[in-house]
């Protein structure tokens, strides 16, 4: 008899866990897609409409979901639309790169209510930077009157190699296993971290040009060069999570030394850092350019934004740099086209801001180096998410990891 009671308790616990799992999936569906009808939720989650209604009622009672009234109908009775109660919880998205830290706070409707907040904290191999980031996050929460206890989860995107199987940042914290748990101790709430390019690709999948697409490549041409890969609507991570190190393919004969230790990596000639370096070296070698006056003769202040400004003003030296960048980027893309045959390639990052000057040489290089029967089936587009791709991507990624956790 005692065993029967134990079995009954176990079954009851299993049923409750299953129900909570379904409710988390409902919250996820609405967060990523906006308000939905019960019929659309039923179709997405592959649950019966009565089951969805029952789950929705409990979520409404718990103050997480609200009935938004009748929606549009193509015929018959108009369906009820359900949305997440605004400001019922918050998610923090944090970008830490080699130049600065950006913090954004999203409410339960996936609205960036703080806007990007910038801080001069650079990525480095010192766990103490996360204590500093935590203090800045608290300042942002206070500034925008967001209750700390209503923050469900934090997402942090960082550069470098990340092995998610072992939970380590191979580049910055190779000896810290299960970094997420260490970060949870620092921040006091669940924290998930991931590689910046993969996060930008995740953002494109859910909120950008890759939504509803099957096979997509995302080129994050920023301070470095990364590649995000979507195959059959799934973000491809690789065996250890190291997929997409496209920028570190040695492609330029007798090229400059890369930060990875190899010579002539693609990143050394197409990244934002490379563009600033090439502009500086070209002017030092005697090239006449508007860039020099834009930085008041202080060549150390040259960055990609200055080179783009000069190009927009018709500066031929600046335009020639982007022509070379487009050629090499297009040559690299040609290889990707013939390996992956994607339906879409998205280019994002700071280099994408120079799209009026790089798109034509990219296409010319693709025509030169790629089989046209393959390349003609692929669209190449500039990301529409821009700078918000990182914060919105990492915040949504962290929430998904939290909701899908068992």
C-alpha cells in the first residue's frame, strides 16, 4: 500500500512538471512571436485547444498572461488573443566586447525599456569585470525604476571560443568550468552566456531577416569576423561549440599576423580593426585623404566610423579601402556558398555600415570565384537589426534557456 501511495505521488509530480513545461512553452511562444490566439498556440505547441485553454487560465490566474480580447478572423468566430502581462518580468541583455559593455533591459513584451546603456568595461581575462558589470546593471535598474526581484534571467554575450559542453570560455577563462554557475553567484540570478556571432544569428532567426528561413549564414563583420550557421532552422554549434571561426581562415598570401597567431587570416583584411589599420598605414605611406583632417592629424583616433564618413564624402582613398574589403569578403563568401548553398547570407556588424561601398565588390568577387548555378540561388542582405542585434539576441537566448531548462 505504501508503494502505491509513493507511485501516486510520483505520477502527480510528473504531471505537474509536464504542465509547467507546457506553460513555459506558451510563454516562450508569445515572447518570441507577440500575442497569439489559442488556436495558433495549439498549432505551434501541438496541444489540443481545450488543453491550451486550461493552461492559459492558470497563467492568467498567476498574473503572467492576459486576455487581449478578440482578434481578426478570416471567417467564423473571432478568436481571443493572449499576451504576456506587460512588465510582469524583465530580462537583461549584456554585451561585453573588446571595447566596451552595453546593457539593455527588456520587459516581458520584449521591449527594450532602458535602451542601450554604454560603459567603459572591456572584455579581459579577469572575473572581477563581472562584479563591475553587475554594479552597472544595478545602476541601470535603479535609473529606470525596475525592481531587481522581477529580473528573471541575464544573458551575456562575449567574444572568443566558447565550449558549451564544458561551460567554459576557452579564450578568456579556460580554467573556469561551468562559468554560468559562477556568474549566477556574482549576479544573484540565473545567467547564460554565449558567443557574440551566434547570438547575432539567433537574433536574426527570431527577430530579423532569417525568420522563417531554413538555411542561412550570418557574417558578423565587426571588430573581428565571425560566422553563424543555420541549418534546417537550427543554429549549428559544432561538436564543442566552436563552429563559425571563419575569420581565422588563412586566405591572404604573405598577409599580416593575426591575433590568433596565424598569418593572413581573412579577419586581418575585412574587420573593423583591419580597416582602421589599413587607413592609418596608408596615410602614413603618403596617401592623401580626408581621414587625416577628420581626426585632426591624430592617426591613432582613426576607426571605421571615420573611414565611412570619409567615403560618404567621396574620399577616394577611403572608398578604395572598402573596395578591397568587399573583394576579400566576397571571395570568402564564394567559398561559403559552394560549401553550404544557403538561401540567404546576412552581413551584420560595423563593417555592414559601409554597405554602399562593399556590396558591389562583394558581388563581383562572388561572380569571379563561385559557380553561378550555386550562387544565383542565394540572396545577400545587410542586417536590419543593426546595433540592437546583440542585446535583443542575448536577452531572448537567456530567457529561452531558462524556459526550456528541465
